[in-house]
C-alpha cells in the first residue's frame, strides 16, 4: 500500500481580499489596459429633429459638432491657463497653456490616455509655474482636468468615471498632505466636489441611456418572438384543419378500394391486386399522416363534429356577419365549380378573417366579397369602405395577426395576396389561389 502525499491547497481568500482583487482588476481593465488605444470620436448623426431640417451642405458640417465643442473646450482651458499666470517667461506660459489644451484635444482620439496626460501634467504645471497661489491645481489644470473628466465619462461607462475621480482624489489629497502646509489656498476640495457633481450627472445620463437601449432591444425581441409565435400558431391551426380534410379523403379512398372488387363480377386477379395495393398505400399514407401531422394537435384539441366549411357555406357566414352589424354584399363571377378541399377551406377562412378584421377595425363601414372562378384558380377580393364620421363604436386594435394567418394560407397554396388601404379610406384584401386544371376542364 502506497501512501499519497496531499499538497495543501491555498487557503481561501477573505471577502475583503476578493473585493480588493476585483477592484484592482476593474482598475486595470478600465484605465490601464489599452489606455492609449485609438478610439476616435464618431461623427454625430444628422437624422435628428433639428439637423434633419438643415440644408445638405450644413448637414454635412453639422456631424462634426461634437468635435468643434471639444476644440472650443480646449481653448477655454487654455484661456484659463493664460489668465491664471502672472507676467513672466512667455515660453513657460505657452508651455503651461499647451499642457491645458493637449489633454482636451486628446479626448478626440484616445480618451483614457487623455485622462492620464491631464492627471500627470497637473503637478508639473503647478511646480514649474511662477504663480504659487493655487495648489495643487493651477487654473489651467483645474479647467483642463474638469473638462477631460467630463468628456471621458461621456464616452465610457460609469465605473471608469468612478476610477478617474478616485485617482484625482488620491493626487489631490496626497499633494495636500505632503506639501499643503506650505500653501494657504488649496483647491482640492472645490475640484473634487465639482467633478463629483458633474460625473454623477453624466453617470445618471449614461445609466438612463443604457436602460433605454436595453428596453428598446427587449421590446424588439419581444415583438419578434410574438410574431414568430403567432406564425407558428397560425401554421398549427392550418395543419390541424388540413389534417382533418386529408384524413377524411384518404379514409374514403381506402374504403372504396376495398369495396371495389366486390362490385365487379368475376374481377381478374390483376384488378384485385391493384385495388389491394391502392388500399394498402392509402392506409399507409393515412397512418403516416396521422403520425406526422398528429403532433400539432394540442392535448385539449377535439376534432370538429361537422365537416370543414367550404365556399358553399359563405352565405351562412355573411348572414352571421350581417347580424353582427356589418352590411356586406357578395358577388360571384365565373362558372361555379367544386375546388380541392384545401382551397375551399382556405378561401372560406380568408373571407372569414377579412370580415372579422372589418368588424374590429372599421365598425360601421360596409363590405363587399367578390369570388371569381377563373381559369387556373380562384380569385377573392374583400374590400370595406371607410369608417363613417359619426362612428358610435370605436375601432378595436386587435392583435394584428389576421393578415399573418391569411398570408400563411395563401403561401401554403402557392398563391398571391395583396392587402392595403384603398384610395377611398377603406381596406382591401385581394387573393389568388391557383388550382390545377383537370383533364375534363382542359378539353
């Protein structure tokens, strides 16, 4: 038996140590890693309510408005630097003014790096300045650092703004502690209070903007999911109805194939085998149909007792709609003939849904249903007039799924459909469902 030696694992860190490690990791990620990465300020969008009204040439220049504002802010910091110095070396004054201007301009391309430049330039400006009244921030550095913190906070997340303020406080309080006794006027407190207020406003704005974007994205996803669910529900309904229609006809084929040999006296064996093959194929197809399409049935779905409706039942549908308060007329053109069950059922459902939409969205309007039996297919046109001015019933918004269901039925039959408002203020649905010609019709 061999004895294995266990290497003791490192002791678990305390919550304070984990918190400090996470804080240092956040500092490194926000302000140290790729601090001087090239991140140019993008041009402003020109599709806003104000810029949209500008002429073409001005609109092109308007997109550079943020860059012009940054340059103007840099010039303001530079002016503070000149105003805060006494007469002395012009080269030194120019050098201090440039140290107030460059960090502001650097925010246009390297925002985090601009903070480090402003933070590091502050002690050099105050130490090499000929005016020692303000400590530890000269007037130019004061204005420059305030502007840089605001601009960088606008382009980064709130955590980065908090780290920048904390590092500013470390420098300010450290300078006051080490050398503050020699100077009477310390401006650390005014800078920290002012920057805290500005960064708080910017952070609140950033949080609100991110929340607004998240809500917009969530609404978009929800709308897509709702549309997709509606589409699946419509397809499931269509599959259920067609399952019942096709299953009925396949059952009839199987029964007739089984009974056909008994209707012929002394049928030849080839005929009996042919009918037996037809019956076997019909039963196999029916079994496969029930297995594949039966999965779309809900657990509480019950097959209808009555046959599925056809175009012959349109009169009953229109009578029901008239009782609901919708004046509707019907016009049939062409030679009325029996169409495939799927076409009959889909045409009936399309008319039913279009009239239901009229009842919901155009209460008080009149409607007209046109059924056209044409060569190679069936044409449908359901149009309603405008809502009368003194409408007693307000339109119902509905769920907006009726058009989706109609399009699914038309697409299933390789048909064509158009739907949209009419010039008179009503709404029109026009559908063409192709139907293959039988040999008798071709003749």
